[in-house]
């Protein structure tokens, strides 16, 4: 599990392919090659080999994950977008912004 503030090492696709080729050619075990190449864990190499054998790309997929970012042309457009979100939430949850009538009146 990641720790707050922890940084991660990113490896190029060429480096990953080199490591996978070394393993497939029998130049060492996962542990030996991981130590030789300076990887933090042999699990990284295992995952790269598995992806390679499944025909998947070894490139970093993190930039494609998550919710797409909304781009605005102007500050006014951004303001209107957020106002519309607030109005939507007010309609969905009317008791959260104080417009529910009190039963004690």
C-alpha cells in the first residue's frame, strides 16, 4: 500500500522489455534479475513478464486511468458548470441546505 508522500520509480518500456528478455532467456530468476536491475521488488518483474506473455503493452497506463478532466474555455464557463452542479445537488438532497420545513412549527 502506498504511503502518503511516497514517490514511485517509473521505468521506460525499453527497460521493461530488456528485463523481460533477460528473464525469458534464462539469465536469472525473478529475484536475481530484480536485484541486478535495481528494482524494489521481484513482483514488478513478474508482472511485466505476465503482461508480455499476455500480449499487453508494458507502457505505463496510469495517465489513462481515472475520471476525464473537464476543460473550460473561460472562467465564466467554469463558474456556470459548478453552479449547475450545486443546483443539481440541491434538488437531489433538499434537506442538506436548510429548505426542509420544520415539523415543530
